[in-house]
């Protein structure tokens, strides 16, 4: 059975306000839509199996040579390909974290080691993770910002993690799919340091989140370990990036101007949502700090019913996080959407919690 993720509007009828999927509240830029439409003229052609034009565009955007980039059918495919290529024996995973890391490891049969994050510290990754990177671990997954918690890891700690991996001979895969929503993105990303950790680190990103194109399935990974890229090419399916996805991805690389505006807007709306959620008593809603475009919180039952089911009656869909390892019943995640939509969510929460304004 395929694990459920956010954005599963197909299971519900009616006009759903979807807070379960973490993408830009502004939707798809017209330039990307136009490029995707123009790419339909190439449907009679096979895609470029090497994604040369797309890799060139990504390289110009990220400051990484084309030969150090590999593209895939979303970040998830690249995560699976990286694990298959690395052939690890023991993998270190944080919990809670994106479930596809664990699913990818399960395919290989490798042993899993968990670094469990504590609710008491707001699920923040700290230096204690370093001691879990020992001689037996040969692959480490780090999500920055973490999903579903939204917490970022400082570059100082990321460098320590990379140094520790290099010392112990472990590969490090850093998922930065949400990093462009962090206000201090330039001080957090590890892309500028990939060459320093050439035989250790890989950064995985996607167009999905910032450019609101989850339906296209297009991601990319960057590493100076060309042997790893070659090994990933050997295990990937050919033509996994369609001509439409490649055309849209190339256009997205030319839309970097929207990122700063989106970051500012998300930061403002994140503060609004956090302030409103913090106004509830902790026994009803307990919210955790976040640096991303989504918020993790804990909520009590509403008249004996879980909050997600209660909100669904008002056609509002949120992410039930009880299936995340390291969480449990009562944990939920919401995306930061446009202000009027965020207001609708807060109004419904207040109504359900008996705090509706007269």
C-alpha cells in the first residue's frame, strides 16, 4: 500500500481548501504555464534522457556545473535512486522526517538506525546527532528544513554533520526541498560547500514547492561525486523527466525573481498563523516553532473526534501526522496559504474550540 502524503484531494468530494500540501500560496507562475504549454508541441518526441538543457539551466541557477547535476521524476525518485546506488548496509534517519527516506531504505533491506527528535526541544536537531554517526553507519539522511516539523539546522551544525560523515566514511544526503522558504536561505544551504564534501554530500531539491508544480514531478540532485551520479544513472528509469516537465523546469529556473516575494509573504503569514495558534490554550492546541512554509501542532479531540475529521466537515483538509515515526495521535501539519484562506482556517478552529468571536 502506498503511504499517504499531503495533497490527497482525490479521496474527497466537493471544493476542498487544501492545507495539507506545502507549496507556494501563489500557485504556478504564468511563465511556467506558458513553457509547459509550448512543450506539448514536442509530445511526439522522446524526452532528452540526459536532461541537458534543464541541467544547464539548473547549473546557472545553483552555481553548480552541469556534470554534477542529475534530474529525476521529483525528489522522491532521486532519493530512491541514491539509496539504490549507494547500497548502504546501515542508514541513519531522523524521526519524525519525510517517510520516503525510510521507504527507499526498505527497498534495499539495509538496517535502519533512528535519531528520535524530542517534543520537549520542539523537535530540533542538535549536536547529539553526531554521536549517532558511527563507523557502522554508511548513509545519513538530513532534511533541512525538516518535514513535518519545519525546523532548520544551522550551517555550523550541518558542517559538523558533514565533517563527521566524512570522518566515518558515510555518505550524506541533504534534502533541501523546502529551504527556499526559509528567511535565511543563503546562510543555510549547503550547495556552496558541495565541492568541499565532494565524496560525502549530495543536496536534493525540487521545483515542486516554491514553484507550485507537484503535478509535474521534477526534482534534481547535486554532488561532486561523479561516481555516485553515474551509479544513480545506472539504476534510474530512462525518460523519467517528460518533455513538459523539462520545459517547465527550464522556465522555472528563469523565475527566481518570485522567490524573495514568496519568502516575505510566507514569513508574514506564518507569523500570523503562529500568533493565532498560540492564542489557544495549550491543552487545546500546542504549536511548535517553524522556519518553513508549514506548521506542526498538537491538538486535542473535538467532541471525541480528531481535528482533521472535524475540519473536513467544513471542507478544510489538513495533514494528520499520526503516521510519522516519532509522532503520534493528535499531531497535525498545515501549510501557509493566502491570508484570506488562513483566516478561514483560524475562524473554523475557533468555532470548533468554542472560541468563536461574538
